[in-house]
C-alpha cells in the first residue's frame, strides 16, 4: 500500500469566475485514481490543524487575523484568495494533510498528499495562494520521529520555495533545495540551502540533468534521513504560468528520478502535488497523475 491523503474540502472553495487557481483539480485527481482502480483503503482523511497550536511555529498575530478574517486587504491580495471561513478550514485541512503524509511516509516508505506545497507562506504573511507553509510543518513533524535528524525538502515547483527557505534558514536540520524558473514568481527570491534557477524554455534533458546533479549533491553533502518532495507540474510546457518546456514524459521521468533515488538510499519520501495551472482540467489532471505513476500507485 502507498498511502494517499485526501479530503473533499481540498476542492471546496468558492472563487470568483475565471479565478486563476484551479481548485477543482484535487477532486479530479482523486476521481481519476478511483477510475484507475486505486483501492479506497489506500486513502487517508486528514484532520484540520489546530490554529492555536501553530502559534509556536508561526506569527500568532498573523494566524489570529487569518482565522478571524481581519487581515488587511493588501495582505489578502498578496495571498490571492478572497477571505472566507471556508478558506481557513480548507487551509488548515490541506496543511494537516501534508503533516499526515509525512507521518505515513515514515511508516510506509512513501506517501502522497493530493494537495499541498504551500511554499510561498512565511511566518507572518501569506503569498501566492499559500497561507500556511505545510512543507515546513511536515519537516518539523518528521524531525520528531526517532532516527530522523535531518530532512531534505526537494522543491521542483516552477516557482522558488521562498517561504520555506526563509522559515528554515536558521535550522540546520532542514535542508531546502529549490529547482525553479529563474525569471518567474516570486520576483524577490530568498536564499535556499541549494538554489538551481533555470532559464525560460528549459527542456526535458537539460532539466533532468540539473535535477540529477542537484539531488546527488544534496544527498551526498547533507545525508538526510527523510525527503519531502514538492512535485509541482507548473514546469509543464502547456502550463499558463510556468515558462519552462517540460513534457508530460519529462514530468514522469523527473518524479521517477526522485522516488527511485530515494528508494535506493532507503529514504522515506512524503510528496505533495504542488502547482499546476492549465485551465484544461482533464489535461492538468493527466500531468499531475505522473507523480502517482512514478510512485507505483498506478
């Protein structure tokens, strides 16, 4: 069994017409996996995080204002969603899903959350559709487990994991590796432990060569005990926001490289699906499904 984490609330968010965020994709992926014969007992349902408990990790004032809907309009514009109680519930449940995925990965070797990758969230503000940094929380969760002294976050979303880099910069136990588009959001990059910016138009072979070298370097230098993998598919050639030229097969080969390398070293992998912004939902779902193919789910 390869544990998969999902909650219907992942796709339950009322957004303005033509909003940029493809909120339906999470349910679409879940439905596709069911059609492909993935057993129901492979799916685990997360509980929402306790926002009060998060105050030991993130800024208490920010969390309180997020929960109560009293963030300044400018702060909500930076996040990119209109505020609602539904948004807060979804955020806490989705982030709880990544924390659960981390626990399940340690138990089963690998696990995948059917959402996640909120790497633009900082300690005291949200940005780029991200409000609570689930990757950082998942790393902290793994570090609580016996034998886990160092966690590597491999972020292959096309956008740099700026919030994660900033949150983890003072914690030598959490190593941040970001492989991202050089000329893409965020315009002001943070300093990850390892950054690999790529030029617009990068294609499969060049991309995979950089990833292979980056992964080997990170594993050899830092010797992590576990890996968190953000498998954003906004690197795809048809993505509206990506500007890279990675094919669907290239996405599959990328995800396979991460899983296979970690498996050879006996490293558990907690994966999240990350970004992906094609408006064609069927096409977007197919690209995200490469992660599940690479993991051996289907």
